[in-house]
C-alpha cells in the first residue's frame, strides 16, 4: 500500500535542496543523505544531524556502493512520491566519461554520464557524492537534461556534448549547478590542471596552488567555476548555483573523498 504523503512539495522538505530554475512545467530537486520521511513527523533539522555518519544512512540511492539493495530500491521508490503521478525515473550507470544519451522511455540503467529527454513524466536522475550535478531545461519547459560532472567528465567537455545533443538553442537553456566538493577541499595534481588547459587556457583560472601541501604541483580545483566557464562560453547565461560543500557538510551530504565507502545523492528533473 502506498504511504500517504503529507507534503508533496520538495521545496518545503528539509531533506531536499531546492533547485532554483524558475521554468514552467519543470519539477526538480536534490536529495541529501537525510530521509524525506523526517518531514512527515515534524522533526527539526537538529534532530537528524549525524554525529558519526555511517556509510549509507539515511537515504542512499546508489545500488553500486555495497549497501543493502532492497533498502536502496525502497529509497528510490520513495522519490516517486515527490514527482508528478505516473512518473518513472531514468537512472544511469555513471562512468566519469562524456557519453550522452537521449531517452524517450525508461530503460534499465544506461552507461552514460548525461541524459536528455523531451518526454513528460520521465524523470532524469544523476547520482553524486562530491561530483557536480548539473540540471538543464529550456525556457519553454519542453526539453531537459541531467549531467554527472566530475572533473574527468568536465575535462571531456560533457557540457558541450550534452548541449550539442539538445534541440534547444543554447541561449534558451537554463542551468542549475548543485552541491559538490568545493575548491578549498578538492586537491588535484598538476596533470588535472593541464588537461583542462589543453581544452581551453582560460580554464586555468579555476585552479589555485595549494601552498599548504608540501608536495610540489598540487592544486585546488573549482568544479563549479569550470562548469560556469564552459556554460558561458557555449552561450548559456542563465544559471543558478547551490554553493554548499559536500565534503565540509558531512551531516547533510555524502562525500566520497571524505568517507570512501559512502552513499549517493540524486539530482532529479522532469517535465510535468
């Protein structure tokens, strides 16, 4: 029996992050490690903070991280209560590449790191635990995309690949950049910086030298800035950013770099 949901608006649920896109006919939200069921019992946010976070509590959505599969499937089913009736969710098998797929119907998980649809009530899901989730929609609310943007995918120009597979003109696209590991916590080697510079010399501005590390050629990378630079260069000038850090805010977000063995959050978008 389907449980009654008292509040179908994710914006008012403390377990979700709001996705600010302001596009008609589009519903989108970002999960956290907190279970949305807490809202139904009027728990305060202080009641659900995790003093010593366990790997998967409370709302892991990743089937590939050695969690109990039945619990993960129950969590995924819970998401449907926050989407339009009769909506189905398309999940991906993410591999940190730049492959983009377009779907008209829900399939078993597809190996790709970006997905596009123009089908109403077909929700697109991207899982993250430090990587950057990007959601796209055209201003008419008739075409959407979701991107899993880790540094490898960004260096592989996955944003360009995704926009190139959308029907919408780039200047008609609205973007949302979700929470990820922030620059002050994301140390990379000089090889990562060089990969971006080979794509575009301007991308070097998204890196600062990590002087606190005694090893030479260590840099701090800004995933959101890399994405903003790419979006702007491609003509997408309408976007909003969730500036929270998954690594630093471990009571709310999963962080692979901090925990290694951990769950996954999801960024969800659909055409109503």
